[in-house]
């Protein structure tokens, strides 16, 4: 009698059967800002960092001799940050690059329509 009522709902057999009910999204940056290399080293920079993971995007800055490399995952970016510092017998300067946050958080298509009277 009584025990059966308690196990209804979210017991062992609850929704999803062992699948987590919430997903965790990693919002930490996956992009590294790299500086401290010479013009001659520019060609070898991308292959050097490609060995640590899949590169999603790379932006080279001509004026300041810096690059922003974005990895597919945070874990790959962390590997590059740890092991990629030594390059052609020199120390690179690495920093996490956060893209500028947009002020507009709502999608223009999702704006609620005004009530017509």
C-alpha cells in the first residue's frame, strides 16, 4: 500500500532513464591570445598550435604581431596554453581571449509583438 505511492514519479525509472535532467554548458573562453613571436615565426605558429587540438578560428594581427586562436573545446585550448608556451626556443605570451560581450541579449526575431487594440 503505502510504499508504492512513494516510488512513483522520479524514482529509478523517472524521466530519461539515467540521462541527466540538465546540461552543463562551459562558457569559459576557448580562444588564446598569443604574442611574443617574430615575423619570421608567423608561418610556423599555426602548425605549432594545431598539434594541441582542433582549431576553429585563427586571426592574425599584422600591426601588433599577435594572433587569436580559437579551439573547438576548452580542454584543447588548455592543453595549448600549458604546452604551447615554448616555441622556436623562445617563450610566447599567452592569455585567454574573451570576445566582447554583446549588450543586446534578445534576438530581434523573438521580440514579443505588441497587442493590437
